C-alpha cells in the first residue's frame, strides 16, 4: 500500500519513522523545504516527549544534541520569582533544525522516500471524493492513504471551525548574563496573560527568547516583545548579541478536537490543531498523533478505510481530550487574580510544589 505524508515536521516525520518499521508500506514523506531547516520554535521537549523518543528508539540519537534542563526560573504576574527544581535532564532543548531532520533522515534510512522541495497544493480526490493522493500542481503522487501533517498553516485542514491561535515572536541571542545552568525561564507577565514570555537555553552560550501573546493585541509585536524583555532581562542583555533575526508564527489550538479523518486521509499534529493551549507545547502532540496513526494503520490496514477512520478519531479523542481540558483550565486560571495571588506566594514551599506539579502536568 502506498502512503503519502505531507509535511516532515515532528508529526509527519514520526509517522513516517513508525510506519517504516512495519516494513509493509511504500511511504513517501514530502516537505516543501530542504532539511535541515529552521523552524520558529522554543524547541523545548517535555518529559512526555522524551519518553516518546525513548519508545521510538531515537532517544540515544537525540540525547547528545540536547541541552538538558532540570529546573525552571518562574516569574508570576505579581513579579515574584522562584526557582523550581525538577528531575535532572527531565526536559531537553534541541533546536528544531536538528531535531526534525534527525527524525526525517532516520525514517529515510528505514526505507522511506523523503522528497524535499515538494510543495503540495492539492489533495487529489477520486470520483467518489475519497482522497487519492497529493499534487504540487505539476506532479501527482497517488496514494492509498494520505497523512496530512502540514502544520499550523495547513492548507488542507478538514476542520471548518474558525482557528483559535496564540501569536508568537521570538529571536536567538548569545551572551545573555545570569542564565542559570540547566534552567529555563518563564515569565507569566500580565501584559501577555494568559500566556508568557520565555528564555530557553539551547547551549551554554546561546538562548532563544520569545513571547506568546493575544493575536488581537493592537500593539506591534516587537514593542510587546521589547516591553517583556526589558522587564524580565533588562541589563542582563547589555552584552548579548542577537544571532538570528526575529521570527513569528501562530500556534493553532482547539478547545475541542474537531474532524481529524476523511476517506483516504488522516490529519496529524498541528494540522489537526493538536497543541496545548496553556503552554503552546506542540511537539509531543504532533509525534504522539503520528505514532497513533501508524499503530492503527498496522492494526486495521488501509483497505478497510472506515474502520481505520473511526478508530483514529476515537484514539485521538481518548489520547488528548483530558489533557486539552486541563490545559484550557490552566489557561483560564492563569488569567485570574487567583493565579496572581497564588504565584505571589511562590516562595512558600507548598505553593512551589503545587506549581511545579501543575506545570509538569499541564
Ligand atoms: C514561537 C513558537 C514556539 C514554540 N515552542 C514550542 C516548544 O518549545 N515546545 C513544543 O513542544 N512546541 C512548541 N511550539 C509548537 C510546535 O512548534 C508545533 O506545534 C509543532 O511544530 C507542530 O508539529 P507538526 O509536525 O504538526 O507541524 P510543523 O512542525 O509545522 O511541520 C509542518 C511541516 O509541513 C511542511 N509543509 C507545510 N505546508 C506544506 C505543503 N503545502 N507542502 C509540503 N510541505 C508543507 C513545513 O515545511 C513543515 O516542515 C512552538 C511554536 C511556536 C510558533
């Protein structure tokens, strides 16, 4: 059976890797870009994402590329700060250029045909309306199943609801002072509530700094960024050099999982709006949905299409609904005076414990 995967981010590349190991399908992984390519992303991998890398057998490839994180410098809306300690190496930062390429090239080593520079423009349909492949306007690749993994801007979304988005802006610096080794920084600043600004170290020298903010905010993004960074880094930036220009991209999230399957196609990752509304985490959700798709293809096959579609819809609901509800609850809580009050007590050990737990589980 032929499977076409549109998009080689963590969703598409992971699905390709997991499917390639089944050794039963002819798989083509398509991306408009050439890899490695820069992706606008904080590049933080949560503990659940690391554990998925372990399950996929890529943990040992990824570990040497990772900046290991064991704690978080937290700043609440009141400006109170605390250093929260987690498990040593419990989270990783791996720049996405490397991370995504490693997964896609691993899939290629297992026999996937990885076509770069292929920009899909149309999902090709048969006379009954079933997705039967993909085209870039010049060439059509026929497929028995198409996995749509083209990310936040998905041009093939099957979900007709209005998109809910987090706006972002980020950049990369070297030489920021006072970065605590092994620690990320998150600033839950009122200006961008319910979201936050961050500093994530990629190496001992280089950090990425960004903000998540409301898309309807009328102020120019760089001004919001400047205000947050001044407040939280201030003089720590005076000897720092910006090493890569600003980049912004939306994060698409959903309050309720929408349509993720249609005859001949499954949607995975951010193309299916599978991200965490509170934290903006999307890599885990992308990879996990790719793994779920691959497992169900192995179990149900492709020819009995209806069983596969129903099983995939159900599995995605089961895997993510509770997590999304928790994320939405946290996001709403982060916008209340109660959050501000709780985090103003962040120096108190039981509050620290509760907050560490909440951030780990959201
Ligand atoms: C500023 C920012 C910071 C973030 N920080 C984090 C973080 O620290 N941790 C975390 O877990 N998540 C983070 N996220 C979210 C995360 O980046 C995404 O949720 C994740 O990349 C989704 O993976 P994906 O594979 O679904 O899509 P993507 O990673 O977007 O991959 C989609 C791929 O499809 C390709 N493509 C698109 N259109 C076409 C087409 N027509 N034809 C062919 N190819 C196409 C693209 O080139 C791309 O390679 C962040 C997002 C942003 C914007």
